[in-house]
């Protein structure tokens, strides 16, 4: 008999990849859940944490894989707690004593103290981290046999670079080709933890196929000491973008300088606020959410190491250049001071 598997967030970056890998396996009856089922990528529509579970989901599940989340770093506390904590608590109605829960969290749920056990908002860089940490705490306290998977920032598949929703580090690529990213804020030696989405999905699927844990387990997916530094990431991104541009006879983009965050905040930001255009300031504001992750040289200790991340990253940049061809081929506009 097939085992019943419920996957939440089935149309998201991680959820879509998990669905694809699970549906390729024999012996599992997979049901996909998302906020909307109109496009056929999910069988059941459910706004988790807002609505009660639909009647069609009532019953026994052998496995619940909770991928649903809002990963924006710019959310306020209320938005984040509704999206990430309330949606997790909503699973209470669908989990019984024989259900194995695989909860997808984030490596950044450790927060500033490196533990993830604090309930104080000030111990986290943003509302996203805070909400995911509280969701982890709820899972640990209420579903003691759960497996918690903690990926870092996610990029496309290692094989072809494809990704459902290119966010996070992909924002940098747009800045590089627009000319609006005149500098990258952070430390050149900062560790930028990335993982291909297929590797993250493989960890989750492996947790399903293993024997259920007798107590809570956390699996951190990361490159550790093999993670790219910020300097390496920017250099590789520019090199792969320029490879694509050269194929079309378009001039290379320049590698922007990396400016330490303290120096930027003290000397450059006040000048920028007074003299740059609204568009330039909007880009600075957009990327400021990313800056909190570009200043620390402390990587994560991996339970599941990410291998050959440089090669996977190159593949993802090449995919982005093809998928967003017009953006990748733009002629950067130099920064100009606004005229009073």
C-alpha cells in the first residue's frame, strides 16, 4: 500500500522540487497543497494559518512535509509570524501520533546568538529569522519526532540552474547589470552560504525515506568552510555574466568594489542620501536586507555538506542570463548625482 504524503507550499521554490522528487518514487501517494490550486500545480488550495484545513485533508497522513513559508527579509513582525509561525501551528489539526513531520526551516533561524532558542526579537536580524525560529520551537515542543531541515540561501538546480522563484542572491545580478549597484556592502571574506534547490530537496526526501526519528533532529545544510566568500561570489557572478555578454558582442560589466558595512554606514550612506537619485536610493534600500548576511565570516557547521557550490553557482548565473536575457544584456547606467 502507498503511504500518504502531504506537501505544503507545493508551488514554492523548495516545495516544487520536493514534489518532483517525491512523485518520481514508488510507494508514495503525494498530495500537493498551496494557497491556490487554479494552475494545476497543487491538488488542494489552503491559506494556512488563516483558514481551517479543508475537509479533503482530514484523515491520516504518514508524512507531512512542511515547505510553506514566506522568505522575504523585508516583512514586519506581524506579517512574518502570520506567514511562518501561524502556518506551522495550523498543522496541529492534521498530525497524529503516527505522522512523521519534516519541517523546512532555515539555517539562519539560529539568529545572532547561534542557537535559535531565544524568544526575544532582538536576537534575530529580521522578522523572517525570528518567525522561523519560533516555528522551530513550536515544532520541537509539540511534535518531538519531527525532523527539521535547515537550508541556507537557495539557488537553482545544480544540473541546469532552474529555479521556480529567483530571489535572494539573484537580486545582486540585477544590480550588477543595471549599473545601480555601484558597490557591494560587506566583508570580502564573509561566508555566503548557498545550496542548490535539488540538494535541499534531496535531504528532505531522504528524511522521508529513512526510519522515523525517535526524537527531534535538526539537519543543517551548508557549505561550511567550503562556502563561497562574498568576494568570490561577486567575481564569479560578474565572470559568468560577462561570458554571456561576450557571446552577443556586448561590453563586460565591471566588478564592483566591496565596502565594509561600518565604512559604508559612516561615510558613504550619508552622502548617498543627500546626493543620489530616488532610483539609486531605492536599490540601496532593496539590497540593505541582504547586507546583514554579507559581513560575517562565520559559516554554519554542516550536518549535510554542500559540495562543489562554485560549479553550481556558475550554472545558476548562466541560467539567469538565459532566462532574463534582456536584463543580463543591459548596458549599465553610471551613477550620477541628482541636480538640485
